[in-house]
C-alpha cells in the first residue's frame, strides 16, 4: 500500500489497513524513504510516512494481518537502530512483523544522508549480519524470529537472499523472467551449499477489461483471468507469498484509494489455495 503521496493522510492509511485485513490478505506491506530528495519525490512525493512508526501504529488497530516493509533501505540506518526498531515492532504486533530489505536506488538521497552510494551493497550485507548477531546474542534486542525478505532482481540480490535472507523478494517482472530467475536461484543456492530461500515475489496489480498480449506484459497486469493465471503459475513454481503492488507511478492515484480497493477485492475473490496474499 502507498504510505506516500498527496492523497495520503492518517485517515487514508487507516482505511487501507482495515480494507486489507478485512479482505483476508495475509500481509500489509509499506515502503521506505527518509530524505525526499528530487529523485525520490518524482516518483513518491511527500508526505512519506516512516515505516517503523507507521507499522507500529497499524499494530495497535489490526489484529491478524502481518505487517512488513517492501523494502526498508538498509544502508540508511545504523544496524542496531534497525535491530531495536524491528524487535520492538515484533513485540508490539504480537510477532507479526516481516522485514523486507533492499540496497536502495536514489543517489541524491544517499548523498543527503552522507552514505556512499557505491558501497550500498556491501553496507547492506554487513548490516544484515549485524542484525542477526544483535537479535541472537543481545538480550535487549531479542525477539521472536523476524523473517527477512531480501529485495532485488539482480544476481547480487540472489546471492544475498541465499546467504543472508529467509526469502527472495523480487519485483515487477515478466513470467518468463521469473521462471529463469527461480532456476538461477536454485543453482546459486546449490553452489553456495545453502538451502533455497522462500520465494516471496512482488508483482504489479493493474486490471484491464481486455487481455494484454504483448511479451512485455508484467505479472499481475491484464484481465482478472490473466492475473489468476499468474498467481497459479507463481504458486506452482514455489511462491510462498505474493505481494500485490497497486501503485502504477502516478502520485494522483493516492487520491483515489477506492480504485485500488476494487482491484484487491477482485483478486481476493479468486484467491488460489496455498498462496499468501499481501498488499
């Protein structure tokens, strides 16, 4: 769900949370930016609600839906800050938190925060190791197991998922790309001597009246029958959960949440067995 944009305020956020939980979705996921620099604002304009604060608020008025980030930009915060915030949120939510992480993309935001853009991958790897250590060895940070979903579509993200994550969380792809990448993930895991992480992809959700037949069609785009087929193919290839991204890049969409709610309701009505649903 969008936790940003001109149509977003606390009342709208509350409506999103109640709608997602009421439709029976398994997870409610939000995203992360700290300094809304021009490169960020062009796609995700202010107000942009900080994820730990927002999800902690959600924990107080939801009861079942899991709460997570897609994705928290890990280099932006000290790893002990993330460890404490995540552990607190895990406790406040009754064990419902999922930590999706990524390396980030907004160069101007990195500059504003004084963090080296060219080191963001190495920083992310280091922070993931420090998170695990803090949760395991320090009483003040201990909590129930927090799943880590590693975001990204690159080969580095595959490696990071295998070595440091619980799940691989790629986003916005075609189904042929997905099938090839799942096989590459399995090969990479075998080469590294690690188990294959869970599969938790994030797909577009854009419903159309007529089928989209171009090869560039992204998973989750098209008629409800096409989306249902995509979800079934994802399930058959091993996806444990599928995140539905209703935002299509126009900030004015945030003024019309009812459109997204209709799309989500349509998908909830055709939910295939065994596939988690997130928004």
